[in-house]
């Protein structure tokens, strides 16, 4: 590219890249809604299952966790035991949250890339 002249091919390449990033942002925005709902649902499911497990434990229903049987534990440990019993639901909730956060980071990264291309366009336009 010659300094002082806007190279049309460079301009087309940059605007094409920017358009692709804008399209990606649109797709990610739609995905964000889905992942936010999935995150909320998985957290709610985990909390609901912990509560149900505590109730069942306190009502004398026996559970097994890694070969250890437990029923009617002391109130001070019932919640911790219930959380341990519901570990798979917690894992799903953590995975959903991680995916949601990852998506937000991807969106921020694309926004930064767009800002970079806008800076390049301003530089080309000023020359």
C-alpha cells in the first residue's frame, strides 16, 4: 500500500473482515440468550434438587454417595451432604456458567477486533 493513497483492495479486504465480524457478533448475540437461559435453568435445577435431597434426607430416605450410605443426617451437615449427592447437577451448572462466560469473552474479543479495523480504516481515510 502506498502511503498517502487508499489502496482499494486493502479497503475491500478490511471491510469484508469487518462485515464477517459483525455477522459473527449477531450470531453470538443470539447464542448469548440461549446460553443465559441454559445457565439460569441449570442453576435453578441444581438448587431445586439440593432442596429436595435435604427434605428426603431429613425424612429418613437413604442415599448412597461413593459407596457410603446416609440418611437423616444432623441438620448442620444435611446441606453439605445434599450438595455432595447432587454433584452432577452442580457440574452441569458450572459448565453452563463457563460456556456463558466464554461466549461473553468471545463477544468482547470480536468487539476489540472491530475496533482495530475501524482504527485502520480511519488511518487509511486520513492519508
